């Protein structure tokens, strides 16, 4: 149980285009989803916290107009990188926390974004 | 702000040697979690500790939660090449929804 999928796993896009990444909890309802960014050999950098049916809470320094997050249902959250630039190239990982009150997070497999 | 610190940053061991990573929080935690991320992979939840002084074992892995609930450790006995990866500890944000992750300890195991 507690499987989280993420799509796509890899994407290459041109500078100026937008990319949407989907995160789904497959076998549980996720009241809270998180979006992280990870640079090579570094820790997880939390970008935003997403609660179903409400606006995402962004971390300081993360542009909400550039990284659009929509948590449309208890099993789906999307991250759209708008007007992508090469510096947005990174590994983006989502995670989901269930409604049981437990704190453990289940991570998706990640999306490697390359902006050319 | 609230911080979770982990040491060492990385460690190289010979296969069969033991390994320990330490986690310290700037605040008292209601619980602590440990995750493992293999190279090229994503973090995978290993365990959650809740009680003061709690010790849990998973095969060769031993997890401890300090009496003051501000520190934790992960000990691997007789490392194997399959233990390679980055180990993260994490704790809940006091009064918030977030989880604060440590910087991780990268484990390299030489066969």
C-alpha cells in the first residue's frame, strides 16, 4: 500500500514553455501533498504544501505564479512550471501524507526536468 | 527557524563494517521519521519513532529516539552494498503541517 505515482518521469522542454507534472496517490486518499525540488547530491527542498480543495502554501522564495499547484482531489495534485528556464532544470518530487494523522510521507518516483 | 541537523554528511565504509548516522533537532519532536534514497531514486519511508527512548529494529538497521525527543540515530550493522544511498531523518514542524528534513547522510559501501 501507500503508492504514489508521478508523471512524467522525465521531460525535456524548450525555454519559455510550460510543463505539468502530475502526482497521484494510488491506493489512499492524500489530504496533504508536498512538492520538493532536489539538486544533485543535495537534500530535499520543500517548495509548497498542498491541501485538497485549498490554495497551496508556498515556501519563502518560491514564486507561486511560476510554480502553479493544483490539488484538485484527494488523489491528485499537479505542479505546472510556467515559462520554464534552464535554471528550472531539476529533479521534482512529490509526496503524499494520508488522512490517518500519521506523519510519514510517501514519495513519488520524481520527475527530472531539463529545460534547453 | 526549526532545524534538523544530520551528521556525518557522508561516510565511506568497507562492506561488513558498521555505520551510524546521527540526527539532532533544534526543538522537541513529537515523532521522527527516517527515509532512504538510493542513487537515482526517490526517498522511501523506513520507520517512524514516537516514544521517548524508543528503539526499533529492522533486520540490520537499529533506530533510536532520544530520551529528550530531540535526537535520533540510525545504526546499520555489517553494511552491505545494497545499503548504499542517502539516509534522511525528518521531524514535523512544531505547530505546522510541514516535515523538516535533515540534509541527509550519504553512505558509500566498498565491496
